[in-house]
């Protein structure tokens, strides 16, 4: 059985990956989808040509991994593509977010870093030499971001981990693509808080385009997928300009 597995499939880019994977990978038997909102995953079934197997649960808790892992053991599928899209961000200073809730920032680390690592670890033994891993990092990974400190740091982890894992796996034929979009119009901002940075508002992209680019880049086995000229320029800027200067500019923008 050939499958794709997608976390964060109940909305935004994860859901869009599920929709587009059915067109990109025509010979899949099933797509395995993970998220907490089961009703959303069930609704997605009606839109997909390929049958969906639903794993409804919280990736910061153990149960959903047990179910996913035992299904892998039972069916021993050939996982052609793993998309780690589950993630969330919260904007505000470290102190402000801490005063909103003790666990918000550590949950961000758990979901954005730990869950992605765990899903990769569990799935990798079921991937053959055509396998592809797509990890949702962010343009926030390119340099530190005051008022988005923990989120940007989690995405730096995703980018660094993906690049190193990709290098390790290259001889085995499995590719890893880190997707680094700027702001994308999804439910992300309902959770993170509305955008205040005017530059970010100007560069808002649409999920279908970002996902299409990511799937094309993954097909070409690219290590990095950056959608749009603005974000490509941001990446170059973060490489060329000292981070201390970028931090000063960011401080001025959020004042
Ligand atoms: N939108 C942006 O501007 C942007 C830019 C760069 C990178 N990203 C990254 O892209 C990825 C997808 O984000 P998006 O924009 O598509 O946001 P989204 O629409 O809010 O989707 C987030 C997904 O993660 C799932 N999720 C959240 N908490 C979870 C948990 N504890 N356990 C299991 N699943 C959980 C959500 O499903 P449930 O709520 O049903 O569990 C949802 O399916 C994220 O990693 C995000 O950091 C987003």
C-alpha cells in the first residue's frame, strides 16, 4: 500500500497539501491525515479522490502517536510522502505570552519541534528511496524575531533539522524539503493574533500557491522551498545583513 501522511490536515496549508497531493501523486492508495478536529478531517474526505485514513488527536499528547504507529506496524505501507504541517505561533513579547498562559510557549515548542521530529522518527522506517519529507518551517526561521521569539526559534529548529536530515538521507534517496513561506492567509492568524507589521501584511500569500510551489520543489528534491520574490529577498537579506542590525530594524517596526 502506497500512502502519504499529512499532519495539520484540518486547515490551511496542511489541508491544501491533502487536496493537491491527490493530483500530484496519482498512484497513492490512501492519505493518512492527523489533526485534532475530526469533523474537519471527515469533511475533507468528500473533496478527495484518494481515501483518507483519519487520526484525530493532539500531537502534544501520546495517544495519536500510538494509533498512527500501530497502523504503520499493521499495514507496513510504503510512505511516499510525509508532510509535517501541524504548527502554531503566538505573537507578543515573551513576558506577554507567559502572562496569557503558562503552557503556550512550551506547547509551541512541543508541537512545532517535538511533534515534527517524532512523526519523522516514527515514519522514516516506512519510507523507501522514492520518499519525500516536507517540513513546514517559515521565513521566521531566517533570523530572530522580537515579539515572535519562541515561534521564530522553533522554525529555525525545523529549518536546521530538515537541512541536516536531508544531507544524512541523500544517499538513501529520501529527500527533505523545508518550506519557508512568509505570511500565508490561513487560520494561523486566528491563533497567533492579527498581523501588526505592515510589511508582513503586504506580502500575504495564498495557501494553494505556496503548497503548489512546495510540492514542485519537493519533486525536484530541493532542500528549501521559498515562495515569492519578497521572501527570497528576505532570505538573502538575512544572510547578508548582520542579525544585530535586522533586530534593530524589527524593534523600530514594532514600536
Ligand atoms: N500561515 C502562515 O502565515 C505561516 C507562515 C509560515 C509557516 N507557517 C507554518 O505552516 C504550518 C501550517 O500552518 P497554517 O498556516 O496552515 O495554519 P492553520 O490553518 O492554523 O493550520 C494549523 C494546523 O495544525 C493543526 N494543529 C494545531 N495544533 C495541533 C495539535 N496540538 N495537535 C495536532 N494538530 C494541531 C491544526 O489542526 P487542529 O486545530 O484541528 O488540531 C491545523 O490543521 C504551521 O507549521 C505554521 O507554523 C504558517
